[in-house]
C-alpha cells in the first residue's frame, strides 16, 4: 500500500487543520534504511485500524518542511494526534517496536 506523499500544503491541510491521528515517515529515496522502514509501515498500515492514517514526506523534495519540524536524520517516524506532534523516533527500528509505539501513542490495545 503506497502512502500519500505530503508536501507543505498537504501537511498543513491534513495534519494540522484536519487534526488526524497519524504516523508520518520522513524518508529519502537513496536511503536503504528508509526503504526498509516504509515496507514495515506498509505491513503495519494494512493491519491497523482505519482511524490511523499513514503518510510520507520525502526529505529531499521538501527540505523546508522537514527543517520546520526539526528532522535531522532519516528515516524518522512522527506520531500526530489532533494536529500535535506527540511522539517521534529516528533511525531503523524493529517492526515490533513501531507497533508498540503506535499502540502506546494512540492508546490502543494490541491486535
């Protein structure tokens, strides 16, 4: 499942204004770790409830947006709830750790 790629306008509209509960993956196309992280998120998004949206931001295509959020390394996962950044993790981590973060961040029970 391909995630919607966000640009600054879409980020403001979907994350800030609509106040979605979501996970945003900041990646680069040249990073092997970014590709692995995005594949893991595809697996997770296919099994998680529909009330969590998954998006991606290409760091190289939107450096101003990435800088605005203070992102320094990729891949980075950002967890938003009601328009607010409430959690983040940088670097490649195990899929089980991402699932645990999603469950903890969004107060979900394990599937």
